[in-house]
C-alpha cells in the first residue's frame, strides 16, 4: 500500500507513485533476476565484498560493509554490476560531462577488494538506466592490474527483445 495514491475519480484502480529510490531498487532487482533466470549455470547474487585488509590491525567496527547489487561468477572471471537509476546519470563540472565520482569510486573499490590477488580477473560495471541526456555512459576504463571498469546504459524504453539483447551483450565476453 506504500506509495499508492488514491484518486478522486470513480473506479477500482489506484495509481502507484514511483519515486527515484523505488525505481532504483526495481531496476537493480530486474537486472539481478534477469541474469539469474537466463544464466542459471553461473553464480548470480547480491554479495558482500570483504575488505582486503589486515583485520587484526584494523578498527573493523568503523568500516562500512561493501554490498554489491550483482556479482556474476563465471569460470575464469567475476563481474560486479552496480545498477544506477537517476533522472540524470552523468555529472558536469567545469564544462566536462563525466561519470559521477562516487559511482566510480564505489565500483573501483568493489573490484580492487574482490580481486585480492591482483589477477585482473574481476571486472566492474556501472549499469545506468538510460535517460534522455545527450551524453550517456558508454565506455570503459582499464586498470593497471588488468581489471576493466565498464560504463553502460540500458534503454528500458524499447521492446523486451532489445533489452534482452543488450543485457546479453554486457556479459558476452565472459560466457
């Protein structure tokens, strides 16, 4: 019943008010469920990333948890996907449009701490729901250890066959 709007119109229907927070959770659960259903042979879950630290020398009570939206484990690689749903996915600073700083720091931290041996076998992806912005996230950043951070957007305003094709293409190199 939360977020249901009552109407003064006669009839049996109520309308749901979708705010950005609710849509963000829905987007995250949609992508997670898609990969679970369509790729059951791979491990697909939301998982906690353990800090790559000396626990005996660290103040663990003050260190926050790192919980991924989606962690896909393939035979030789792991892909961490962090879904993002914003009305504006990019940031602009001094005339330059770029990925949001906090998003990039977050996915980078997940990848670096998950790849404890610096093998380069853990990659990360910021997956944004596509907006009407002129510049959309679509690129990558190769780290010196061999890990790749991808920036992608998923156009939800299209036929499901096209959405499926996009989601499949994001993981095609790992299958």
